[in-house]
C-alpha cells in the first residue's frame, strides 16, 4: 500500500500538531505547578507577617503598661520631695500660722483686692 504525497504531508502535519499540543500541554502543566508553588509560598509569608503583627501589638501594650508604671513611680517619688522642699523653705517657715481663714468668692472676670494695711 503506497501513500500519495499529499497523504504523507497530512501525516507529517498531524504529527507536528501533536508535538505542538504536547509542548503546549507541558507549558500549561508547568505553569499550574509554578502558580501552586508560588501561592503556597505567598501563604507562608502572609502567615509570618500576621504573626509578627500580633507579636508587635503585644510588645506595644507591654510598653504602654511600663510607661504608665514609670509615670506612677515618678509621681510617688515627686510628691514627698516636693512637700519636703516646701516645708523646708525659709519663706514658708517664716510665715505666721493663720487661725481664722476667710475665703472670697470671685466670679469669672472679676478681681479680688485687699487694701494696703487693711485686713478682711
């Protein structure tokens, strides 16, 4: 059985098309595998970033708590020293003790004045 020249050409074209389909199939399969690998890698990196964010948030809350504790300690240290300094002041020690206290109500925008040499 002999094939004509056109039949041989048809077979060659069909074989070339089949080879092209195999090459295209290989490229598609390789692309799908590459996309799957990159997607998995992306998920790992995203998880790592999220975990670091939670760790950072915890450290920030710890820092705020320590700052508040430091401020409270500063206040506890400042109160006794300021009262001691006030009591030890010569100007305060030279003041007379007041037996009778009078308070003046001053409304907003008004001034309270005491005359020279005059008491209440």
